[in-house]
């Protein structure tokens, strides 16, 4: 079954993982299985080295130079919740874009429901709308780098500069861009950058990270527990990363992430992205021949979303799944983006390509797609 | 008596250990208990102390110095 699968769901998680990533994972479990930062024996210290190497890899990826500012979490969602809760002051007005994932929309909405903050949504790509929605109380903006639905990138250089000029803290959700686009929180003007380990960075599920600017004031506690340091204190240690890393970290997943980042950094990003763009463009060209097709956005970072007239997106995805094609239908946990893109109650079908996908796989996909379309398999059922 | 460098976190201790390797100093990482609880340290040869502290200050790694009777 595995060999016959056509996997075009890399925006959800990358698959399969590279041999180097799997080797790093098993090596960590077999030989570096101590609890990092907890004990002084060799296994604990070697696990600590794994974490440190991964922090350094994240620094290289994000063009930063403070490994202690890299906080590992279980996911990008966790990292975003943490960053939002740490930076949202009581009474603050928060700006988010209309392309945000629920990892941003839900925590901000919860803070609004609790009466702690107020929030406005600006149109992604519309700097004027952003400026119009800034108020004297706006102290925080949270925005995605690249939409997980349409693949379009927000004009972050401009938005980041505007935030900096107005003293607005910026949290960047790099879930779809990490591993595709250059990441530099300093150049963008982001105070925190959050990303998952298991998408384009090639790691496994179970790890994400947040990179905090060293210029931020002392951060509040987010979750409390063991840190391996200052154990007699009733509160978390004051310094990063320990302040925000309570509990045993997922060291094997972090080792895998480190291997994934290092492998990615060895590639030429221009070659990788131009290959991915060509694949996405070719897929669009093929699908464009289908009557009644609507595309959403221009497609970037390997993402191509569409709908077929009269065909529920989940039905299209299900029919393709029956043929061994892995794509995603529905709302992609991004209701704001779907409202903005006007996909209605149908959501959309999303193909998302990865670096290992080939044109031959795309051709095979299209043959399956055309046959199903001719058979009317996408219509008539909801 | 050996000099012992104390750090705020295991991450800072590992960073310091790597930094010292770049100037040819090999330090032993230890966990100790003291005021406030568990701390991570590097145990140095006394003759490396000056070079080590200069390098850590240059790389902006915060530390404290203690002596160790091992």
C-alpha cells in the first residue's frame, strides 16, 4: 500500500521522513535516552547536547544567535498559544490577519471572550486595512507568514516595519513557511517566531518551537513544572529556555527535527523552491482543464487549493483517498481564511507538495483525477 | 581546589562548554545542588580560568565562579 500512495498533504505533515531524520530519531532513543537537563550522568548530558544542537540548528535557520532564546514545545499551536498568552497584556487590542489558522484565532478569541483583550481582523495583503485597524491600545499583532489554505505570503516586511514603528509586538506563525522561505525574525521585525517541526522542516510530529527576541521584557510563566534547574523555587526559573520549558521535552523528536533542519540547510533553497513551484504550476495547469474548477490564491510553498462546481471538497478528497491519493478537503482549521476566500460551506480541496514529490507522481494523480471526474465520482453526494 | 563555573540553565552550561572548546578548553559538565536548587556547572583546570572567563564574557554567557574542593 505504502508504495502506491500518492502523498500530497505536506502542508499537514511531511511524509515520508528522510532516512537521516529516522536515523537521528532511533540513535537518540537508543543511545541518548536520558532526561536532558535533569541529571549529571552521561545519558542525561548527551540528551542535553541533542537539545543544544537542535537549538543551534534553529538559530541557523532563523538567522539568530541566541540558542537559549529557542523554546521547544510540543507543536506550533502550543508555541503560538504560549507566545500569545505571554505577550497579550490585559486590556490590549490585538490585530490578526484574515488568513489565520485556529492556532491563532482560537487563543485570541478565548482571550477576547474572557474579557482580557479586544481583537480586530485585517485583510491579509492590505497594509492600508491593517493601518486603519490599529488603535492606541494595539500592542500586539499575530499573523501567519504563509496561508495554509491558499499558500499566499503576507507582506511581512511592510507589516513588520509598521509594527515596529508603532511599538506593536509581532508574533509570526511560520507553520507553512519554515522550510520554504527565508526566516529571519529580526529582518521581519517579529518578536516571536513559531513553527512546527514536522512539516517542511522534515522532523516528526511532537515538536515545535518558538524563538523569542532577546529584546523582550521578562516573560510571565505559561505552564509550570519541573525544569531541572532552581528546583527549590516555587516558580519557574527567570531565564529562557527554562522559564517556558516545563516538563520532560520530546528529545527524540527534537533530534529528528535537528537532522531535518540540517538536511534542509544543506540544500540550495532556490533549486528546492523552484522545483516545488514548477510542480505546483504544472498541477494547476493540468487541473485548469477541468470544467467548473475554481482555484484559491496563486499557490505558494507547494500549496494548491481548489473546488469543483457541485462537488463537496470532502467527497473529492474521500474519492481520491480510495484510490490512494492523500489530499485534504474541508476547512483546514482556518475558518477566517475560508471566509475571506469565499469557499462557502464547502471548504476546499488542498493539494500540498513536498520536496520528494515528482512530476511522474503528478501525472499519475491526474490520470486518477480525470477518470474519477469522468465517472462522476465527485458529484451527487454530500 | 578547582574553579567551578555556575550557569543559569543546562542550556547555558552546554553553550559555555561549546564556547570553551573553540579556545581549546575542555571542561567537565556537572550538576550540583546549592542555593535555589539544582544548578549546572563546568569544572575547569585552574590554569584555564582566565582564558575561559574571558571567552565566556566575549560570547555573553552569564556565569558565576565558585571553587570546588575535588
